[in-house]
């Protein structure tokens, strides 16, 4: 029904407006008695074989909602009822910011892809933390953190530390986002020296806590093998939990959509089906190069059970959806979970 009736109707309208509309429908709908239970009964699939342990955490299933969908932690309970095993909120910055100018989210329907240049639009770390304190479900939540657009890179560490401290008591793990292409200069923080300094500082603060939280690093798919080698070294040297691979790509190679249409949309990160192969390559390389020394969470082009299994076969334990969820609908989570049990 979703692909036949609902998505064709939704796709007639601006992508970002539809996103906010759907989020509002979910939020309001779940206030109606028995709706949460009904949604959970339709979309949730539980099985002992789905339970996954990684970085000291126990996930009810390995399928998570990637960062970007619920930037301000407003839909954690609703997404839990849709069957996800964990939710990643954000990217959260210390101060609220509007993000880049609109329009900034575009569909490439022929490619089952999105181009976005959102620019870390969010209400700030304090708001996200308050939302998480009042959630009802106990699903695992990750906090994806970044810097404000107007914060120079030489002061970026302070932004990450502010978010870390603000969210520490209300999330189960952290994700350091230095790989979005939509904040000017952010990807420069992926270079070996600044990235090592950033992660070591976060880990130093983490170890001061009585209950330190796992810290993951989210990387771009556009890194070279030499840079990926550096990532393996940095992750192990800093002692963080693992890697999330991958963020969106700046590449526009091998797309089926009209070149003029793509050019009209302009700059931004590409996500969805075209990212599947490269994301899998990065995951496989990291796992083989490190000897599976740390967990890798897969994201990028996962829009079917086959794509999720491909990522798992490459070495990832956990997977995340976003663009695949938009194109395939909420039933994709249950389909993946059932396929993983049968595997």
C-alpha cells in the first residue's frame, strides 16, 4: 500500500515539507488511545536471534534509524513502535541553528536517492536532552553530535564537548559526526591530526565518568584507502568503540537521473541506493584491515533485506536506514528483521 498509494502522493510535494508533515502525523497520531499498540502490533517483529550485542550494549534487533530523520529527539517513542532496534538522534549542535537555505532536500526518484544540504538544522543540545528525559520507551538511543556552522575548526572540540556533556545522561552511545559535506570545513576534521586530538579529548572526558558511553566515529564514503588506514589507526589509538560507515557522498557518478535535474539541485550529500556499493566496500575494507578489532555500523543504500544482509556479510553487525525508509516505507524494518532470522 505504501509504494502504490502513499509514497506517490507524498512525492508530489516538497521533500522537506513532507518530512515535517509525516513527523507531525506520527506525533499526533500516537496521542490517540490504542494507536501505539496497533502500530507496534503491525510493524514490530521480535525474535531471540535478532538480539545483538555491540560495544557493551544490547540491541533488541540490529536495524536502527540513522541520524537525520529525528534531529531533535521528538519521535523516539513513535520510531520504537515502528520496529526499530535503536534510534540515532541528531546531528545535534550546542546552539540551535536553522541550517542552510531552502530548498535543501531533493528526491532522485529514478535512483531511489536523496540529495540534501540541510546543514545541521536542529534546536540545540539542551532541547534534545529535555526531549529524551521525557520519552516513554527504553529503546537504545544514540546521540549524533557536531559543531555549529559558525564555530571555527580550531574551536570545534569545545562544541563536541558541550554536546557530549549535555546529552551524556540521556543517550546510550555517541556518534562523532565530522563527515557531513554540508557544513563548510567540517570534513577537514577527518584528517589524522585534528581527528585524533578530538577523539582523544572526548575519550578523556568519557573515562572520567563512572559509566562511560561508547563513542563511534561516522565517516564519509569518499575517503581514500590511505585515509581509511588512518581511520583504523585513530580508532584503535583513541580507544573509541567503533565506526559508522558511511555518511552521504559528494559523488554523482553512475546516476540514472537526468544530469540537468541533478545539476539544478546543486551541492549536497547523496544518500540512498547509489551509495550501497561504496558503503559496502568501505565496511569490508575497515573490517579486513582491522581484523574485526572494533564494531562497524552500516548505513548507506540499505533499502531491502538483501542490502542489509550484504552489509552484514561485509562485517557490519548493526545496520541503519533513512533513505531506504523513505522509499520503501515503515514495513522495511520488519522485512529486514524476518530475513535476518531466516538467514
